[in-house]
C-alpha cells in the first residue's frame, strides 16, 4: 500500500537553481553580512531619533530624507548604469555606505550626535542608496545564466535580505538596550567589509558598452515612454505607487507602537522587526517555489491583501503577543508583493530597458514609502497611531482592488511573452 502526499500547491524545481552560479552564491554571502548591518543600523537609527526627539513627525522626516533623493538620482542612475560598469559602481556605493556607519558611530560615541547631524547624514545615505539599489537589482541577471533562473536569484536575494531583517533588529534591540546605539553603527561598518571583498573578486557578465555619447535626459524619457506604452508595466506601477506609498509606514509606526501602545522598550521593537523579517523570509520562499509568472498578477493581489489585513489587526491589538503574531503574515505579504512584481518587471522588460525599468521600480518601492512615513508621522501628531495605520490599510486594499479590475488584461498581455521566454530558455 502506497501513500501519496499531495501538496495544495506546486513546488518549482528551479527554486534554488541560481545557486549553481558561483559568482552569485559568493555575492549572496557577502550581501548577507552587509544586509544584517543595514537592519542593525535601521533599528538603532530609528530608536536614536525617537529617543532624542520623541516626535513621530521628526522620525518620519528622517525616513523621508533618507529616501527622497531617489526621485531625482534614481531615474538618472538607471540611464547611467546602462552605459557603465555596474560592479565598480557597486564597490563605490558600498564603500560610501560603510563610511556613513563609521561617521555615525564616531558621533554617537563622542556624544556630539544631534538631530541635525542625523538629518544631514540621512540625506547623504539617501543619495548613495539611490544609485546602489538599481545597480544591485539590475546586476542580478548578470550573475545568473538565464532569465529562467532570475526568479530564483531574486527570491534568494530577498530571503537573505529578510533573514538579515530577522537577525539584525533582534541583535540591535539588545545592543541598544545594554550598550547603546553607537556599537550598532560600528558593527554595521564592520559587516560591510566582506561585501567589498566579494565585489572585488567576482565578475559580471556585462554586455560591451558602446563609446557613443548618450543624452541621459533622453534615455530617462525613453524609459518612461517604454513603461507608459506597456500596459502591464504601467498598470503594475500604478498599483505599486499607491501600495508603496503607504506600505512602508510600519518602519515609523513600529517604534511608536512598541513604546506608547504596547508599553515596551527597544527589545520589543527588535522582536517586532525580527518577526516581521521571519514572515518576509516565508514570503520570499513562496515567490521562489510556488508563485508562477504566467498567473500574474493574481498572486500579487492575494499577498498584498494579506499584508493590509494583517497590519489592520496589528493596529487594533492591545496585546504584545497578538501584535508579534500578526507581523509575521504582514512581513510575508509585503515582501512577496514586491519580489513578485520585481521578478515580473525584469522578466518581461527588454534587455536595453531593464536598468531603466528597475530604476523606476526602485523609486516606487523605496522612494514613495518615506513620503508615506512622513505623512504617517505628521498625522499621528494629531490622531492616535491606531487610526493612522487603519486608514493606510484601507487605502492599500483599494489599490489591490484596482489591480484586480485589470487582472485579465495584464495576464493576456504578459502570458505570450513568458511563453516565448520559456521556449528560448
């Protein structure tokens, strides 16, 4: 007698296929260290700002400064990267990011840190990140053999990123509690050393760059025109613009909830961020192993709704235990939404337009979120944080409904493209 276990979903045999690339595997290892440092620094910076100011508005403004440059620099970066060495660009941006952590550590240890120093350094980091993010995203396909393994590579990168989101804040919460924020910034600087070594050693399979002079403004305009005339890309970007504007406000709201609503400290904040990261790892794995590109955008609608509903429950929860449970599906929904969209964009975009499309995706993903954070901080100065978060959740649900109304037309346009890519893979 044989027992057969049938799963309610189909696992993709290529889930981990990107690890066959030695360069990608080494790059992933280096990024895991750097990303852990990023999340250690994010929590330390948020707690430092809120400890110094006790102002949700000022905390939201720091988030805005750290990401606002992407609106100007991000579009130009996409056009620039099409014509320049991405590996060397990444080495420079990663070094400058490490330098930011060193400066912050020195300022905190010498006890001369203040809100205005944090403002200036957040703007500096925002400019560097506006170049680093599209460079990193568009480099992934240069380390794997085909677009067929791209979904695996992007999901594995996100798993690493979100494993860091799980580990980093948990470490930072205890470091801040027992030793202060300065040690967190110093640890972040140290964790950037492995990725600099890795970038020095690996190679990217870049296409030869022509020596013709390019009009960067025209290249940016061509990228925007390409997206405008591609219905699936245009509609997905409209959805992500609304969803991205409101979805990242949790980074501002979690410190407020941890301290003022749940009556906790930096350790509780670390647990909330860590469990959110745990859910995000599950979300990344679900994209790599379960979601199918030819079914898009239906999976995006489902996971985006999961995020909104989970965060709504978090907003009304007065209990730390329930709050910690609800952030797990919230992390799953948020990360799965953006990885699935990113994979789709890189898969269906033409080679010559990919960096420009990814630069627009980076703006929508990271640039709009800080505006939502700033708005959330501003509104929370006047109404309870629970009300702010519930309003944000309802708006994101409407964005998911908009995508649902356009689902059939998008699927009809992208399915032949994906079918053709499968034949040539």
